[in-house]
C-alpha cells in the first residue's frame, strides 16, 4: 500500500517538475543554511574555547594605572605605580596560586640578515605556568637568570619561523634592540588570543633583563602589570577584594582617592566572550531556521494549489472507494517527500559548503551529527506540519462537490 | 425471494440550497429494484435524474427519506463505510468518463483495488482481465487521451467492474458517444446484466433505453412512470 502511494506521489510530483523543484528549493536552502550556520557557529565557539584554554584559567591582570596629575589621567599601565614588592605581597594573599609580574615592550629582533619587529615581554619563570605555556624545544630560564639579568630569550613559533626558517633557533644568538641574546627555548604554539592577536608572535626575556638592559624603568622595582592566578574560580571574588584593599593600603591611598591601578578579571572577559559566541551561533541558527520555516510555508502554499487543481481527481478517487485517510495520506506523503528529499539535498549542500569554508578560510567549521539529525527531523516535521492542513482540506472534500468541480 | 431488493428508496427528497433559496430537486421518490434488473431512467433535463443517481451511488446524502442498499440503511453508514460501499458494492459510470489523465489505462482500471487493499500482482491480473473483457487488452499501457471516447467509456466500465460489484450505476454513459459506439457500450451493459449484475442507467435516447428491461420516467423531481419497457420512449 505504502509502495503504491509512494509511486503515486512520485507520479504526481513528476507531473509538474518545475514546480516540485522550486518548492523543494525552499527546503534545500533552509536546511543548507541551518547546517552551514550551525557549523560556523560551533566552529566559532570551538575557537573561543581554545583561546580561553590557551589564556590560562582564573586569571586577573593588575595594571599599574593613572596617577592623577593636574587633572590629567594617564592610561592604564603607563604610570609606574606597581612594584615587584606589590607582586610579592599579592602572592601571600590567601587563595592566590601564582603571581607573574610582566614588563611589556617591543623591539626589533635581528638574526643574521633577517629582522622582525615583535613584542618583547620581561617575565618571571612563573609566567609560563600562569599562562599554561610549555616549550616546544630547549629549556626555560630560571631564577638565577632573573637574579643576574642574563641575556637569554624564549621565542614564539612565529618569531622562530620568520627569523630562523627551518634552522633550529636553540643556542643561536640574536639581537634585540641591538643587545645580543641567546635563544634558550622555543615556545609551543598557542594560536590566536580572544582579541585576535597572534600569541606566538612574541619574545620572552627575564624581567630583570628587560628592565635593566632593554627598556629601562623610572625607578627600580616598578612593573607595568602583574598576572595573578587564583587557586580556584570560587576564590576569584575574594582575591579581587583583598588584592584591591592590599594595594590601596600599600600605595597609601586615602578614602576619597581613586585606585592608581586597574584590576581586570580575564576569566570574566573570557566567559563573556564565550557567551557572546554562544549567543551568536544561536542567532545564526535561528536566522537559518527562519528560512526553513519559509520553505515550509512554500510547501503548504504549493500543496494548497495542488489540492485545488486536483479537486476533480480527488472526487474521482472518492467515487471509486478512497477513504478520507487515503486521500490525506496521499497528499501528506507528497509534502513529506518534497521536504525530506529537499532536506537531503540541503544537507549535502550545507556539508559541502562547510567543508569549502574549512578549506578556504582559516576559521574552523564544525559539522556535528546532532545538527544534521536536527535538520533532518525539522524537515520531516515541517513537511508533516505544513502538509497536514492542505492534505486535510483534500480529505474533507465532499465527493459530489469534488466531482462537480471544473 | 427472501433476499432484500438491491435498492429500496422511499420518500427520498433532496434540496439544493441556492442563492434564491432551497431548490427541491427530488420531491419524494419511491422505488424498488430487485437483483438482476436492468433499469433505464429517462426524463427531461433538470428533472432530477442525476441527483437521484448520485444519491444511489452514495456520492451525496439525501435531505430526507430512506435508502436501503441490500437491505442496509445508507443513512446510518459513516464516511469510511460509504467509501467502502462506493469501492466494492457499486460501480459508477459517468457521462464524462472521469479517467485520471496521467495514468495508464491499466492503472486507472486497477485504482479501486488499491483502495480495497488488493496486492500489486493481483491488481495487475484483475485490471488486465477487465481490460480484455471490454476489448481493450492491447491498450493497457496507453494513456486515456490516446484512445477514442467510446474506448474511454469502456475503460471506465472496466474500472467500475474491477472490484466485482453487483450494482452498476451509469449516468448518461452514452451521452458523449455517437450512435455506433453507443451500441457497443450498450452491448457491454447487456452482457454484464446477463451475468447477473443489476444495472441502473440514465439516458436521453430511446434506442439506448430499449436495451433495458424496465423504464422509469422522472419529471420535476418525481417518478411519473415506472414499468416494463412500454415503447413510449421511442416517441420522445
Ligand atoms: N449542486 C446543485 N446546486 C443547485 N441546484 C442543483 C445542483 N445540482 C442540480 N441542481 C438542480 O437540480 C435540478 C435537477 O438536476 P439534475 O439532477 O442534474 O437533473 P438531470 O440530471 O435530470 O438533468 C436542476 O434544476 C438543477 O438545476
Ligand atoms: Mg443529469
């Protein structure tokens, strides 16, 4: 019976191929859009998750900040209000796991005939732990390097590629701002940060070396920023409060004075970035779903036309023994075939499009089985939902009225 | 005979609602048709013949009155049962043939079997056999528009017969045919009647009515004559 009905539906659809194709096209575009958009959305979410992971967990950044001088406030990190002693004091706070003071700067790096401009960070050995950064080759510098301000450097992969090409950088000497540095290690690749910077385009040197031999500081022991890692996510609010209180006290700020430093909760920033991409991918999916809905309405429209056109046929079928449910099934089946076949073509196009995006763009695109299944289920549902009303209209026709229809 | 008449109607009325108010097309028809009879229905245009046939064929419901088909009250049947009756007990032949244009003749003939849940192989054999019977076995795979009107009507008769009904209702089956083909179609009806199938047939032509055993005349929604073929029709 079903085989016969399928055959009849196929026949009816074949009778008006262009119309069937156009109706199907609505479904095809809808499903392809849903698959592609969710793939792009999930790819974006994955990328964000990866950069959050590369950033390090439970992180604060404390920036030395604006001293108010004559009503003019300098931007964060410019005035040297933080010191190494502040960093040491923060480390002693309960809930703090690690503290990594940083002196950021930049410079021209030269190796042989190649040169490269990049950021140069003065850091302590603990920085690598806080940022969950490992080495691809070589070794890190240690506390002794920090004490004696040796000229050693860790370089990121981008720097290594641009200066050394295929050569092994470890043990080679390069020049940073004309000072010779020995490369002791190459950092493992980290990829893009949340704000889209290439995290591998960097050079790390001991903090003391950066301060004394590369950039110079206004006064001994000052730092521009301190990375603070807490023991757990739960500890973050407490640490934030305690840290602010501690720094205010250490900087002898009076009640009515503003902080001369900034505390940024990087984890909160990361969370909101993750939330943003999640909402964005939901939104993409929702917009794509609208096109699926429009496709469904297209099916309903055409099925209604088809029922009207075939009123006489329906009358004949009823006159020779078709029951309401036979007619209902016949038209419903046509709608479902259109939507399911359209869905399959749409899936193929959507997946093809996602693979194409993957191949052409560097952004990741993730096709999940769940989204494919979902699209398929939605298509069948759309077919049944939007096919039902016209099919029911056909089935409810009065035999004699239908036969009289010209 | 203890078996009930195939058709028994009493005080059958049918009104159509029109913009000008209810129009009574049938005003109380009584009729009894025994199994194996061959009845010709005649009457001027608009006298209610088609209305009556549609009621007999369970395509429409009467406004009032009783209709017993094989002794069963049609008014008490639900929609599915009516569909079953239309598919299995009655074969309806229309003036305009009413074949489905995009289906082969064989598929057209086999269609009532689809709704009677007969399997594909059996449908094929029975549809073939019916086409052979009406002399169109060679055209099984053709489409309806490839054959003449007389041939189409024979296909429609084959479709009406395929589910072995014992009642054939035909509303002006020869109305669109020339006299030569009309004779062929009527010969077919006569042969079927000899096999024991009850036939009720509407016609305008006395020649056609002459094939029947009994004549019923309608005028203004009422039966004005019912009897053995009296030759009256020949003067119409
Ligand atoms: N669907 C309808 N709506 C309104 N009036 C109708 C309808 N069908 C038939 N009639 C009227 O009922 C009367 C009988 O029609 P019909 O049974 O078709 O007559 P016949 O077949 O004898 O020519 C006619 O006057 C016709 O105009
Ligand atoms: Mg008529």
